[in-house]
C-alpha cells in the first residue's frame, strides 16, 4: 500500500498532516452507535481492539471490529487506541454527546463546523 503525507494549508496556516489510507474500514460505512461503542470500549480497556475476544466485547463481527477501530481513529475520537481530547469532549460520560446528536461528528469530520 502506497501512502503519501499531504500537507494542508488553510488561510496560510499549516494544518496537521494527513496520511490517506484506503480500505481499512472493511467496506463498512460508520454506523449509528459505533463511534460511541468504540470510544466507551477503549475507555474501559485501551487494548480492546487487539483482544482475541473483541467481537464479544463489542457485540459485532471481526471485520466490524476493525471497521469501528478505523472509524473512531478517522473521526479523531481515538489517538493510538486511546481516547483523544476531542473524544473526551464529545463522548465522555460528562461530554457533549448528551446534548447533541451523533451527526455533529460527521459535520466536524467533513469540516463544516
């Protein structure tokens, strides 16, 4: 797999680098509840995605486990399989998720917020 680092510039200010990656989502689009499910599982056990019985802990198939991990990282909710600052702000038990709907994350991801 060929990967290139693409520098982004917005209003003459550099933005963190993006590494385009393809096919790690196992062809699954992000489904409702997956982001919160993945985030909560990592809060309980940061190595949940690496466990042999991750399918039992998450209640999905093995390809879906990889997809949940991918989408949680793609939405910047996890950093190296640990909750990120954004993840904590949005999805922590005391976070904003109680006040907003999950589609807000889609808007954040595509840059309209």
